[in-house]
């Protein structure tokens, strides 16, 4: 009487063990696939991170710029040239020192925003050389070359400086030449009387040189 129940129990245990083993075997491929999938997922961020960040060499190459050659001025050679003195109100003589007038603007403004005439001695697309004349001021202005400019721009800038140096000597003697030499070397001069002429402002910076002379002061001293 106990034989059938025992057999049934034994068969039940055998089937249960078989199902359990089968379940374990079926889970293994899933586990392996999940592990393989996980490895691929972990590697992806590393690849993206490398691609998103450029190499330092690229940044350094992009930041490197040529320093160029500094502009030198032959001041000693300019000093050896003889000059004819000029009065500050001799506009024709002053213009002749600068060269041929290319264009004239009769509606310009001077240093203090007073009505003035601007005489340009270079074309609009060339490094400028200007003369601004008003009742109170005479202003010289020219392009101040940078070390990274082209050779042509540097040569034109030096030619402008040479003419301005000559004019300064014509108006203020050798002391005027020293003023030009000083500003070409980076000095800024304000409210200084040189060679009997008051200098309102003289400087070379930010691609521009300027020498502003106060005509009223000269006329007052003369009277």
C-alpha cells in the first residue's frame, strides 16, 4: 500500500530537481549576455571622453603667434640732415615737408573739437599721414607700425616718422627732434614747452603717433 505513494513522492522529487537544474542552466546564457553587455556599456563613456577633449598640442599650436621684428628708426641719420626753420603759421611750408596732399577735409575737427582742416598725404587704404590745422592747434598724425606688420607697412611708417621728425626740428629746433625720438621710444609728453613752442600732447601708441602743438601759446609769447 505504501509502494505507490513512495514512488509518487520519489518521482515528484526527481522532477522538482530536474526543473530546478533546468532553470539554473537556462539562466547562465542570460547572465553571460548581461555581463558582456555591461562591459560594452562601461567602455563607451571612456571613448566619448577622449573624443570630446582636444589634445593640448592642438591648443598650443593655435595659441602660438609670430612675434615679428621690432621697428627701428635711424634717428642719428635724421639728425645729420640740415633743415630750414619754419613758423607754425607757415602752412604751405609745413605741407611741403609732408609731401603732396592727396585729399582735404575742410569740415574736420582739431584736438579740442574746434573747426579745422585735415590734409591727408596718403590714400585711404594706406598707412595714414595727416596734418590737421585750426586757429589754435597744429596736429601731426601718422601710422605707428607694429612688429607684426608687413615690411611695406613698416617702411611707410618709418618714412612718416622721418618727415614728422624733420618738421619737429623745423618748428622747434633740435629739441623738437628729441621730442620725436622720445615718443617713438614710448614716452608720453604733455604740456611741455620745447624750442619756444608749447606741446599739448605727443605720443605713439595703439598704431598711432600724434604731435599736437598749441599755436595760441606761440603767438602769445611772440607778442
